């Protein structure tokens, strides 16, 4: 409690002098840039809840939106750092390049119950059904918003959207015309630089090109020595938007990247690189009828430095159509087909068998939205049926009811089912003690993990300066992965992956936005989470149902954004993360500060301090590599726009 009071006092006194000197008639162009208007924030259109554009305040889901202004004011250097701003996510830095990110629990470096999209492209490896966060680093300046849904999204997005969906949406090239450059360095940031140029080929075609790279410093071992896990990353890309007709838009985007993560701290030969291409055609027949056709190709290569390699080529085509049957009734439906060519170079005692495997995924979904009482009561029912290479057909239904008693208030409830389909590690993985003697192996009978979720939420704007959202959930899980001992003594090998764990979780998520004045905005939230897992009958899980994740019971995030006279900006992010039970990690407070100054419309100077309250602290301890501590850091950055 003493530490908590100390942190709150620090936050108050850091902001208090600024409040005294700030002027009520702060520059209107600065206010426009930072988008501090609560009305604007609540009118943001989101697409991840229903695959259709709708106002944030009307969305019948536990959704939070991280805006470009939020990212800019936080001083975040990477996409995972930006995701800390969503209080409905569990985000923990493991070492310089690795992160554990999830929603509603089950967090781990290999978290497998969260679907992540970047402009509609799923960033997913079938090796373990998760995300390699060290290569998901878009140019933060180009992000329009990040939509973060906590709760299942399988009825629309398919398998692995079990506990949540993250949808990173970048700006149209129409909104990034001109020249942008940035460069920075600091105590734990040897260097970062980005260069982007946007223009137009004619009145209908706009484009942007960019190149970006960074070199992040080391974390620290628990004995106080450097972990030598510094990390470099480079990326380049292109986007074009073509307004073929007033109702038709074709978007072309692609990027290439190469990085050298070194999480172990002793192998600089690790390489992660890839390239991707997305083409999307959007047609709008009317305000309530449209369709979209999208194709993407994604190629990734990861050399783990010891001879073990993964090459993945993904081909995906997705189509959806929305039709208004009446002014109270609209139907959305679509289909998807995906091929994943997964090729692994095995080690003599470690690998996937077969080494190369083609994984096929095809699906269809339908969603029916009916206004039972116009502008007051909406009922949505939908489902997705999906076929995969391991378990054949999976069915994921969803039903939602939204009641809008006033224009500034929405009450919603939902019942959903979602699945986490088997990954290659569940079915095809084998680790040997000696040739022919398996130590750990997958099971060809491993089935999908299942979730049935019950949600209740309330979103209200009681005044023009305040918006509050609350959501509660109760999740029932079955067939969660277990490690079943084998018959061979003395170590009871082989240990086989099974579906021997079940359980439930429940919690409350609160979030809000408070606009104190035209120049000062507060945004944040609190999450309470509780999970209870147990063994199913017949299971002898070697981990006794404790290996799935390590989650905090309480956490909160508060972000303060202040516009000052003379083109100054001041941003504060304070977060509290409760202790992690096993492996044990102490609770901690984090405090990040950013001061920005624009001496002209073209130039911006930034000074950012991160993790100010502790010289070092741990956030998550994985099974491998060894535990690391994240250090306090400070860096400066210069940006130029014209």
C-alpha cells in the first residue's frame, strides 16, 4: 500500500505543475493532432466485433481501442510495448526480443489462445498455434488504431480466437502523404531510425514506401550481469490504395523484414526473416451492403541457430458479403481457404515428423443481425464451420444481445463457443533421449481445446467528458493440453501431450476515458482475473494442471495526455501488475514518461523515460531461456514531417 500511494503521489506531482501552467485556449491544431475529444474517441468506427463498421460506443463486446494518439504519447518503441496500453491484455516482456501476450489468462511465451491480425493477415505459426512477437513490428507511425477484443471471436474469425482478437489496422496511404523521418538513441536503445515517403500517382492512386530498423539493448540476468540478448530488426514496405470508382477500392501492400533476435544470449546466428503480400478489393453497394475479397501470401523463415529451422508459406483467400434485407435486418456471410506449407529442418534428437506438412483450412461463416426494437434492441446470431487437417470439422457459434436504452448507453450479453485446434507440436513433435527412445512426443489423438464463454457488459457515457465500460465473463474450458507420463521407468517416459485438463476462469474488466479539459485526457482500466484448472478423470498430468500459464490476478493501466503551451506535450503511463503465481514473479509498478516539443510543424523532439520506478524488475519467467530483468531506460527521438 505504501508503494501504491508513493506511485500515485509521483503521478500527481509530475502532472500538477503542468496543470497550473497549461492554458485553456491550448492550440487547436495540437488538439486536433492528439485527438483528445471524447466524442471523437467514442465515434471511432471498429470492425473486429462484427466484421462490419460500427461505432465503438455501440459495439456489443469487450473491446478497447489503442489510437495513434495513444501510441504517440506513450513513447512505445515496438508493437508489444504499444499493446500494454490495453488494460484487457496481459503483456509481459520476457527478454530483449521475447514477449508473453494474451487476453483473459493463459499467458505464456508460447500463448496459443489469441488471434492476431495485421490488416486482415493472420500472423500465426502452426508450429505452436501462436505468434512470434519479435517479427511483428510495423512502423508505429503508420498505425491508425489497434482493436483489442477480450473474449472469443471464433464465430467470425475462426479457430484460435479463443480468449481474444488483436487487429492492427494501419492508415490508408491517402493519410500518409509527404515525407516522414525519425531517429533516436538512448541508454538501452543503441539506435532506431525510420524513413517514409507518401505521394500519389494520379487523382485515384496513392502510395507510401517505408524503411525502418532498430537495435535494442540487453536485459539483465538475475545475478546482475548482462544477458547479451540485444536485438536488431529491419523492415521495408510499400502500400498503394486505388479508388477505382467511388464505390470500389483496391489496396495493395507488402513488406520484407529481417531480424536477429538472441533470447538465449549466446547465439548470434539466430535469424528471423520473411516477406508478405496482401491484395484487397472492397466494394460498397450502399451504406449497409458491401463485400470484400482479400488474398495474402506470407513467407517466414526462422533459423534457431542450432540447425533447427522453420519455413512457413501461407496462402489465404477470404471473401465476405454484407446484405441489408431491410432497415432492421442485415446478414453477413463469407468463406475462407488457406494453405500452410510448413517445413521444418529437424535435429537428430528433436523435431517434427513428418518434417514437411501441408495444412489445409477452409471455412464458411454467417451472421444475422436483427433490430428487434429499432435503435434500441439488437440480436445477433452467427456461427463458423471450419475444416482443418487434424480434427476435420469444428463448429463455433455465437449469440449476442445488445440493448441501447439511451444514445449514450449500451448493455450487452453474449454466449459463445470457440476452439483452439491442434498445432504441430501437439500432434507431430518428438524429442528423444536417445535414438529410438522418445522423451516427449505429440499424440495423433490430440483434439481441439474448447471454450464456452458467458459475457455481460455495460458501456455508458454519463457526461460529455466521461465514458465507462464494464464487462464480466465466465469461461468454461475443456480438453486443455496436459503432459501425460509414460510407462517406462524411472522417468515415466515417454511424456505424451494429451487433453487431460479442464477448468474455468472468471473476471471483470473496467475501462474508461475521462476528458478533464480540452488539453488533458485520462484513459485506462482495471482487470480482475481468476482461473481454476483441474485434472480430468484418468489424467496424470505431470504438471498437475499448472503449466498452461502464469497470470496476474489484478492489473491496471492509466495513461495521461496533456497538451501544453508553446507546442509542448506531456504523456504519462502508469501500470500495476500483480504477482505471478508459478513461476513466482513479484508484483511491480511501471511508470513511463514522455515529453514532446514541436518547435515547428515539421520538427518534433521527444524525450522518453521507461520503467522509472525500478532500476530492474522481472515481468515473466519462461521455462527457457533463464529469467531476465527489464531495466530502467531513457531515450531521445527526433522526427521530421513535411
